[in-house]
């Protein structure tokens, strides 16, 4: 019995109590139904669940259901692992088996895997590899057996039989009741069968039997053991305490996981502990899946009726505790009452004097509780015509912030000792003082609601004022001598050369409301905020202060990680403490949060655990490897990022970039872990994914290739064919044209002699017409010149004549001549007047809908002739004061262009209001402007005022429109419409 003497003392228990956060998942959260039969983790890190409605894969965010097997029985049972690390799972009665491999589940053909039960020698054999909380053993089963690497143990009616790999059998022990197997388990090829009646454990190893007669939790009558050979996990549950059995030196030992008092009341079927993510999974027959997040954050509660748990200032009291102003001593797991005090005045200051008496502010006075009386006795100190607002300890000095009776000014009194009898320095400030921190023995930073002041005790004056108008919350000095500033929702800052440098925000901007900073041994800052606790590398922040291109990554902890409320408290002195035992303590709205930094894990996915192999379009699901191939007719495609990560995805800074696409920059991946790609032009692309895998800022990268298959008319061969056909067509046209010209030449030559006389006549006729046109031009000039000369002559006569009747006659002639001249030049003047118009705004508003409707009526018949339609979709309520004539001319020109260039299509006009701007959009589906024209006219709008600008021969209409656009200080842009046509956008600024 040498073996027994060795194993006699192997049962040891290690306690490391943890809190936890629990969340249930059921059919409302994506489960096919609520009965969870088994839980296992594959070699890639994904969690698999078996249910009565199929098999689920869980990645920390979504449940992916596999139930499209061509079988009628989707009620699956227990998982088993294979030698190569894959997983198998049978449905009820072992009718079918599913193989989980390569991150997917598929149905295996019958006979490929040995079933867990069999009939032989008129006996029914059932493999026993997982216990359950229901203790179900079937009476029709004659023999249960447990397989190990060294052989198989058969628990028959009369004996326990061991069969080795050579099929050699031996009887090793009289039979045990089947019920004795309910707490049996196997670890490291050794089977342990607890015997609670005798408080011993039967041990089966390599076909031999030994006993451990030591009483332990394993053989405690109150213990329930859950064992799963597939997960290689053993749990011992005793009076609500859950332990996990691990091998220590080849021997099982228990480690405390958590206390779950309700476990005996749950209808649990399975459980699993994921040590990497520090989570426990419970599978319930009725309620679904319970995921328990174990935590090393501790939040003690005083549990006083009608009293909240919110806390603020506190001081280290012992090596393991802090004391609050209210007299409570907080440990990480309990709360003691040191003294009784009721406070109504909210001044959050607490510090020790040199004798470790407590100093605090209440009712505009300074109060002191004496250590010698165990803080039971206390007195107060007031100052004449001063209201005490705050207390600070600076080296050997004490600073007291006081306000005058009218709160017009605030005074910082510097006292050399704790008697507070005579101040050696007094400084006056206009605003309240929130923080004071020593720079050296005689120089201090003073933080107020309007910035930072540098004061000198030796000079007795304020020597510098900086960070103007910045509402300072707290100034802190870290071990390296740097000063850091937290503010009221204005960000985190570093003081450098008496100036402040703002640090970057986290993704959600929560760090802008930072309260207090504690630095751990490894050079990381732990920062409390209004929304979570953040961890960040101090080195990264300092690097950022020197180079703004430095990436700074914040790791955020929330109540999902173990504390009760995301809102921490600040604006107190102090707002955080480091205890002698290494615990960090921050105040929050639901108690003090205790933790040791080296016990708090940062969770990052492994660099090799990102898998991009699934995509989905509107028509089908796509599985691919390395390259995603799509046809051009897809609208959108969802590319799924599969990686097991069971924490806040924002902490890993997952980003994507589509190389050779329109957007070539990194973009944040949403929490749903998928990328949606809209229609992309045919071609080859590379999709890059990166995500943070280390708190040092190291990223892991993954890439896939995307091939968008072009339509036949987008292929190179089709384009070559079109070019060849075009060349042939051109040659044919040239040949036909050449033949035609030859015939024409012959005909012309034949008739040339007969046309000489006609040509002479025609020449004379053209000469006469030319002379006639010249005369017409001279007449037009004369018509304009003569009235003007006449007006000049009449005006001179009018100036010389004094007779009333004659003056009237001359005036009538002037009026008549002017009216004729006005009518003659009216048309020429009207368009020019638009450019000379000084008032680009009218006194009354014009409704854009009405202007557009008038133009629609003007062009409607023309559009109809082109088999096109015009639609006025403008908002009837939108109006503008921009000059009606100018705006009408712009719309007239643009609609005219759209109508002329659109056949068998439609023209849409609509408006949108964005802030104070109105956008008029004109869509047409005509032949559209070319990309060069769009580029040119966009360049015209930006550059036409430059001296070196040169017009191209694209027509003058749009040039005039653009000049009018600039005149009314508007903007115009040109875009291609899909699938054809042009979109013109006018942005009016009212």
C-alpha cells in the first residue's frame, strides 16, 4: 500500500475569495430555447453550448446557431473532445453525431464515431464521462464504464473490471452501487470515487486500488462534485461554495472560486470555468445560460437603513482600511463604525494633522477629532469674518481656503503648524480654490475654477497665472515629479514649463471627467472618472506630450468587471488612496472600490484568434478562406469578424481599412463585430483588420482579399472587342465615305462647266448680301447713335430756351426718344443687370417651391417632347430672401441644361435644410456631364477669380451661373448621378 501512503496527504485547499457579476441569457438573447445541456471551449477559444434546439457557438458577443443539419432530432447532449482537439456531440439516444472542428459544426456520417452506449453479451453498456446535478442513472443500463489513457474501468453488478489497451481484463474491486458514481471523477488518468459514509476516497490507477482515508471536501457528505471528462474540469460544491479541482504536483487540490448560495436551488445541468477570461458558465434546464464574471474588485457596503452607499473623501486608517469623514472604517470585505457623526454640509476635505488627528470642514468651520480619544472627542476652529471652504497639507505647512462673508473673494491662508494661530502668508483669489500642490518648499500650484496660479511664499505674491479659464478639479504630483491636472469635463492635462498640455480622450470622451490618478508599481495610471475606471500607460501619455502622433490606449473597467456603479466620485481631498498592503481605493456612488493592481487582469484577444471566414449578402451566406469573391450585382455584404473575446470590445481598439478603396484610413469596428461594405467598383481589394493585443500598445494584423467580379461589359476582353469593332466600323465608314466622295467628285466635275455662270451669279449675290449685312450693322449703329445725338442736341436747346411751351415740346421729344431707346436695349440690359445687382437679398422671402414650379411649367412641354418628366419635390415651407431675379436665372439655366440633355428620363428637384443652409438639388438621368467636365466646373467655382484662370470651350452658360452663384455667396457642386446623369447641388446661405 505504498501508493496509499503517498496520496494520504494530497488533499489541500487554497482560498482566494472573489466577488462576481452574474447575467442570465435566454431565448430573448438569442438562444433557441432555454435548456442548456452542456458547455465546452474549443481550441480556438470559442464557447460551445448544446441545447434541445441545436448547437450554439458563443464568442462573447453573439450566439451563432447551428441547426441546419438534415436530421429530425436536434436535441443534443454532452460534448466529448477528440485526440486531435476537435469536439463531438451526440443527440438524444446517440442517433446522430456532430463534429465541431475548424470553428464550425457539421454532421458526421453514421458509424464514424463510437457511440456512448452499446449492447454486448445481452448487457447495455453506457460510457460515463460527465456527471450532472440531477444524479440520473438509468436502471436499464447494466454497466457504466470510464475510459482513461491507461485503460477502461467497467462498473458491473458484481465487480469493477479493468481492461487495458491489450484487452487484458482483471477484477480489481467488488462492485459499488451505481449511485456511488455520482461524485466520481477522473483527473490525470486516475479515477477518484468519494465515499462520504466512511469519509474516505477510493483511488483507481493503472488497474490498482488504493484509499485515501483523510476527510476532505471531496468526500464530505454535503459536497456535490461536477465532473466533465471533455473539459477536464472538476468542481466541488459545498454549502454554496464552489471550488475547482486542479492538479498540483500531479495531485488534485481545491481552489476556491466563488460563493453562489443559490446553486442548490438552480436546476443546473452543466458548468464550465474559463480561466483565461475568469468567467464561470452555468447551464440551467429552465432559465438558460448564466455567465458569472469573477472579479478582484471589492466594494464593501455599510448597509445602514435609509442611508446611501455613496462616498467621497477618505484617509488610510490601517494598512488594510480607510476611514471616512462620517466615521466608518472600510476594509475590502467589511465596514466598522469608529465614531458617530451626522453631516449636512457638503465640504469634502479630510486630512491628518501632525498628530494624526482628523481635520475636516463642516458648517464653515474647521473641525478636529482627536486620535487619543479614538476619535470620539472633537472640537472646532473658526476664523473671524471668514468661511472655511477647504483644507490642504503642504510639506510641513497647512493651507486653508477661506471665503469672505459675502463670498466675493477667496483667501488662501498658509499656516506653519497645526495650531492655525497665525498665517505666515495670505493670498487672495477671485474664484474658489479646488486644489493646492507644492512645487518646492516655497512655491505652490493653486488650482481654481478659472485656471492655475503659481504662488511664492518667499515673495509673498502670485508669480504666474496660466491655464486660463480652465476649471481645475485637482492637481497631482506623480513619483517622477510630473504634475497632472484633472478638470471639470474639460480633459486631462500635464503641466510642462508652467503650461498645460491636454492628453487625448478615450473613445467615448469619459476621461475628460477624470477625478483622481493613482500610479502602480509597473508605471500605469489608474484614473477614476464619472463613467468607469481607466488604466493607461504613463509612458504613453508622456510620449504623447512630446509627439501628438503617439497612440494612447485606455483600458476601461466598468461594473461588468465587478464594482457596483460606473460613477466614481471626485472633487474631494483626497479622492483616492494607496494602502500599505498594496490596495488601491477609489470612492464611488455605491461605496469604496478596493483592488490590487497586479490582481486586475487586462483582457486582450490572442493575435492568432481572429478569423475572417464568413460573409453574408442579401441572397446568401458565404464561407471563404483568405479571399472573398463577390459578383457585381451585390448591394451590401456583411463581413463577420469571428474572434473569442468576452469583455468590452472597445478596449482592444479594433479597426479596419480597405486598401485600394475610396477610403484608405483606419476606421473603428462597431461592437457587433462585423463590417458592412456597400457597392464597390469591380476590382481586387485588400481588407486589413488590426486590434490591440497588449497593454503595451502592440497590434495584431489580419488581412483578406476581396475580388469583385465585373459584369461582362466591364471586362477587359469586352472592352478590347468593342475597340476592335469600333475600328472596323470606322474603317467601313471611311470606305463608304470615300466611295461616296468619289461619286460626288465625278458628279461635280461633270457639272462644273455648267455651274460657272451660276457661280458668278452666286458670287454677286453674296457680295450684295454682304454689303446688305454691313448696311444693316451700320443702320443698327445709326439707330443707336442718332437718338443719342438727338437727345444731346435737344438737351442743349432745352438749356438755351426759356419759353415754357417750347421747353415742354422738347421734353416730350426727349421722353419719346428715350422710351424707344429703352425698349431697344432692354433685352441686352436685363441679363447684364443681374451681375450689377448690389442687393443680393430681397426684403421679402421667396418660396423656393414656387420658383421651381414656375420653371417647371415653362419647361414641362419641352421635357415632354423628349419623353422626360420634371418633378418638383421641394419643401413648400422653405423660403429664402436671396434675390429672386438672380436665383430665378440660375434655376432657369440649370433646368434648361437638364431638359436639353435628358431624353427618356426624369428630372428631380428637391430641397434640404441643414442648420441655417438650404440645399437645392437637381437630379437628371440624361447623358450627364463627363468626369472631366465635372472636375473642370468644380475648378471653375474655386479658381475663376484668379488671374491665370483660362476658360475652356465648354460653353458660357455655366460660367455665367457660377458667377451668379459667387455673387450671392452660395456654393455649387457637380456630381455624377447613378447609374447615369448629373446631380447639381446649390447651397444657399440665408
